[in-house]
C-alpha cells in the first residue's frame, strides 16, 4: 500500500517547532522569507489553551491564559514529547508544570485538559497546524509539505513523535532536521570542502551547543551538550526578583501575593531585557500594582542599566560556557579548530552573550540572520532543495498508462501548473572506467519498465553497471541524513551490541547473527535500544522482536540472522530469519508507535 | 544520443529521468554481490585508494543515488535507490575507517567481495585490542619474538613502514598467530592516513 506522492502540488515550508516559540519560513527561487502572521509577528508561541467556551487557542492568545487558566494551558510540550510514562523527565514535569498528566495506553502519557485527554503529539500538532495556517495565509497557496526541526540530541522516539505531530496537522514531512544543521544551512553550509562549526543555541528555556563537521555533503554531529533548563527565562526571573525586591522596598507591598501583578512584572522584566540589547538604559512603569493609603493607586517605576543586567545575567552565561567546555572535551577538539560559530536563539541577542562567546571561541560569531529565525530559514532552504528536485522530475505516469508512450513529461507539466519546466540536459557520466564494456543500448526497451538482469551463470562474479544515474544539476549541497544515536540490541548480561553506530548515513541496513543461549530454546527475543551507553538499561528502549516456535536444538546450534533496516522516514524494520529453515519473522518498529 | 543508429530514431528517447530509473534498477540488481571498490568506482590498486579518493568517490556516488533524488519516482525505483545508496554508504563506512579498511582489502585480495560486515567489525575490535599490546608479547616463538621486538622499536620511533615489514616477518614466522596478524592490521591502518584529524 504505497500512496503515490504528489509532487509539487502545494508549497513546502520549514518549521522550527521550538520549546517556547515556533517559526515558519519559506524559500523559493533562492529567496528565503520568514512568514508572519496576521499581526505581523514572526514568533508563534508554542502554547495551546483550551478555552471554557470550547475554542482551542494557539499562540499569543493561548500564552495570555497561562496565568488565569493554568490547568488548561499547555506549554513546553517539546520537553516532553516522545517520553514514556515513568521516565524522570515526565516525573519532573508533573511536579513543575501546572497542567495534569496521567498514564495513557502503552505507557504513553496524556495531558488531561478540558478538551479531553490528549497525547503530546496532538498538542504539538495544534501548534504545527497554526503554523501551517500562517504560512498558507502569507503565501496564498496550499501548504502540504514541510521540513521540521528538532534538537540534535532527540532520539528516534522523540523524532517520530514530532513527525507524527506534523502529519496530524496535515503535512507530509520531507525531513526531520537537526536544528544546528538547519542553522548551518541558513549560513550556506557546504561552501567549503570541509569545515567544523559550533552552533551556540541559547533559547528561551534551553541551551544547546552542537559541534558539527561538514564534509562531502554529510553533516555529522561530533558532539552535542546542553542544559534543558537554562534559558532566557532564567534571566527574566533574575530581573523579576530584583523588581520584586524594589517594589517591597519602595511601597511595602509584596507583588507575589497577586498572580496578575506578577504576570505584569514578568512581562516588564522581559521587556527590559529586550530593550537593553540596544540601549544602555531602559525603564518601565507599571500602573496600579496595588493601592496605598486612602485607596490611591500605586504606580511602580523601575529602571535598569545594561551593566546591572549583565551582572544579573553573567552566572547564566557562565553556565552556557561551562557546557561548551564539556562538549569540546567530549569532541577532543580545540576551540581554534572551528571554522565558525553560529548564534541561534533569542537570548544570543544580548551583547553580553555575543562578547563572551567571541572571547571564548576567539572569533566573532555569526549573527547575520535573526537568531530567532535562523533555524526556520535553514529548514525552509532544505525544503526548497528537496522539493525542487521533485519538481524537476516528471510525475510517474499512472499504472495503467505505464506501458504507453512516455507522456510523463507533459503530464507533469500539467500538474506543475504555472511555468514550463525544462528537465536538465543529461550530463555525461563523470568518467568511464577503462576496460568496462559500454552498457547495452536501452532504447529498444519499453520506457519505464523495470530492467531485469539476466541470471548469472554460477561462479561468475556480477559486475557493476558502468554508469551512474545522472544526478540533477544545479543543486545546493546534498544533505545526507545520519542516525543521531547508536542503535543497539541487548545481549547477555544487559550489555549492548552496537548494530548501527551513530552518524551512519540513512537509509541503512545491517545484519547480525545470534545463536540460541540455552538448550531447546523455544523463543528468541531481540530487544532494540538507542543511545551511547554500554548498558541496555541506560539507553532508551525502542521495542522488541520475538521469534517463537524455534525448532528444538542444542544451544549454539541454532543461528538466527536478524536484519535491521532504517529507512529514510526514520522507521526501523527488523526481521529475523532462521538460517536452518529459512523461516522469517518481520516487524516494523515504527519507533514509538502510538501516542508518545 | 549521437551514436544511435538511424533506424532506431523512430523510438522516442526516454526522458533523462526514466533513463536514470533504469540505471538505478540495474545497479540494485547486482549491488549485493559487488565489492565496495567497484561500487564506488574506485580502481583496484595494490595499496588501495587514498582517503581523498574514497571521499570523492562517495560524494559522486551519493549525488547519483541518494534517495532524495528519487522522491517522485515509482516505489520500485525508490526502494532500489535506497538499497543501492545504503550499500554505498556501507562501502564508504568501511573504506574510510582505517582498521576496517585494512581488514576489508585483505578479504578482497583473498577473493571475498563482500565478507560479512559483522565479521569484519569483530576482527577490527580484536585488531584494536592487539594494537594496544607490544608485538613481542603477542609472539610465542623466539623467531617471531625477535621480529616483534624490532617492530615495537620501530613503532616507538614512528617508523611505521619498517614496523610493518618487521611484523610481516613475524606473521610469516608464526602463521597461525591471530594476535600478530591483528597487530599488523593495526599498524597498516595507522600507515594509511587517518581520516580527518584522526578523530575516530
């Protein structure tokens, strides 16, 4: 059951689905634009709120309800997506978040809201859907495909949950892309033969440093380190603390007793921080934060200088640099080996951050793109790269017409619509190896019919065809996707056997042979997990394949060949074959199947 | 197209895309049997291809077969491209990893076009362990030990080519010694320029 993918019907966008904010961008004809909503805002808060009147609010409207309807306003889902019930992350979130969670089917947590019990991807889907609407309104065309970004350290469960969220929102996911890679793409990755890049991503709630190595169109993540509870929000909180102390000192009034006043103070703190990225001095005035003697409304004026702010922010910036040092140590590289440092995330707009990063890495960081938008821009660039390849190619003719004359080209142009597209002229094969015969002329064969090789006589080694298919011309770098984390199987003693190492190009296939470990073993279980630890228990468990009804045999006499195929959509196909009988068992580990 | 005899001109030439699909299917039909060097179209020289050659060849290969190029093709062609690409990526993985590369080229010279990757990796792990020990300790017979001692000294001096020669003599003196063979493979791997700054 394979749906024919419809090429080039709608537009393809890039979505940076962030912890705090989501950004959507589009690229066409080499021009990339961040798409703005009706109010002209580039950031869509990743917040969903279920209103008592039945409406579902997404974005700024929803964020406003964080204080007044905390139990039905869901935020920071990205911290939770793809995590199972009972993991430390979920336990921690249950303590600190105001919305309720409970265990759903298959150990998948669900959020209990006014609109029912919803798994995490369903919440993210609402944000993606809103992003899609923004894009459609801005572009004036249907949007049906997207590249969606995730942090480099997301495992396959988290990636697959993100993919599902986008699907639920009605988008075909072209690629799940690492955020640092997206940022590097926005800065024209692959312009040099080989380079090493550091991506410093200091966002609203999280900090990540990722070290990338780019060569041969392959982007490898050398190391990534982060603090998932360190961000611009912490600096806001520090300013807020100062303001609260000032209010108490000036007016003998504790603003912490009123939720509404605290919301005002928090907003003012963020406003001050943003003002101070451009000014040396900023002030705010909060009207009627309380009532003094005789019922006179108290207004609170506060001013903050950049120097004061920097004193408050310094410990947090220092913490980011400590994380950088960790990542560097893990990579065994020196700071001086990096060809560039890219800044990502709103908090990197602070002059203090830029100065400290510059002095730490010993080179000025790149910040030409808006650091809030750079990831979405890179995602849009990749979306354009992938779909322009699609557009250049004729649609496969419908099955019935497959035997007819190759009308595919005209059919595709009818589909493509607007302007005529000319397929690239076939390029000469890049070289021909001497001594190899020319391929047989193929013109007499019916077009589009699969060519079957004649069976080879025994003992004759098959020879590689002498030509490569002609690659499309004029493309940017080909971005080869790699596995983020090692895929392993659990072996005796709770250790792991690493089957597909991290940074392996996707799609890929590997096989392993296992022997039974006890006499008359009836069942063989293959437990698959993901992560870099040597102990299976410390890695993330992905699932298991059971082969039962094994023929009776002594231990070690029965060999089972297990093959692992990771396809381009991040789905792991595991199959086990009994080498003696040839019997095969297959399972599709659509990693993290439902919920999650 | 200029070389096509005139009588065939009545047949409309296939589009470049259909032509491309057919080439992919032809590759997919043989990909499981052909060796890594032919796959990446690298010449079979005694010393094996250089690191730069391997990278360049893989890049060309990936540009030709990466499944991204075949998004709009039929399911059959997409599967074929994925199959060919993953085999090429495997070839690159083996040929760019010094220890694996040495083991593979040995197997290839012995007539095995596609030894099991699992076995290669296992042998490589043994090589890595052997590399940590002095060759003299791995050798059992006095003759092999003498060669081993010389090899250890050469390794210490950074004269890897001489170390290799000494180890070859040690292996010759003691043909069944897996440890010495592993040590030799490890030295050969070091002789072959390590990939990009030796991170791996």
